[in-house]
C-alpha cells in the first residue's frame, strides 16, 4: 500500500454544491461545538448550559472558580461566528468551614477576598505571547503565564491568531 494519485476534479461533484443552512440550524451547530469545547476544558464541578442565537452565545449555570468561568467565556467567544458572550455563570462560593473552625478563623484572620478578574486581550496582527506579556506585565519572559492561563485553548505558545481573545491573569 501507499499513496494513490487521482484527478481532484474527477468524480461526483455533488460535494461542491453550495448548501443553504438555516439560521436556526447554524445556531444549533455552534451550540453543539461550544458545548463540546467546554467539555474538553475538563473543569471539575462546572454546570453550564449553552444557547446560541445569531452571533450571541449565552452561558448559564455555575463554575467552581473565577478562572474556570473566564476560560468558559473564552472558549465560547473564540468560536467562529460568535461576536458576543452573555455570561450568566455564577462562581461557586467556597464551602463554609465547620462552625467551631469558623469561630477560631474569624478571630485570627479576615475573610479572603475574591480572586481578581483577569483582563481579556484581542490578539492583533504581529502579536506574540512575549509581546503581549511585555505590554501587560513589563516582562516578555512572563509569556508562559499567559500561555498557561489559556490552556487547553492554546496548545502551542507560537500559535495565536489575530482576532483571538486571550485571558491575561493578574500577577
């Protein structure tokens, strides 16, 4: 066995015909794609439903952390044809400590503040993660922070494209 050559213009040409897809069907396909990509994020404890109407994706449900919620928004927003994400996802509160622990903890330290939100950045032509890190952190070497914050959507630090949205976490 090996590689076989064929004339690419020969054969049944039904596959080259233009197919009309209704807006409703396109919404269904985008919803399915976003749902599959969210599942690939493998976020423990998230319970998110996706709906799509035109170029707007709506996410509803709960996420275990601010970081997880931000990744879900990016996952939906970087879908072809999506112009806006209406995020109605609530971040789960950390579990309440046991009553006797709560009393001791209250006297020792103040309650922790919620995690600061990341900023979102739209990749421009000519950008690299190093250039983006230099602009946001003052150090191009911190590109790994941005890369790790956007995994698994990014699989290679050299593969970003104009128009893509990235999560820039606070340091």
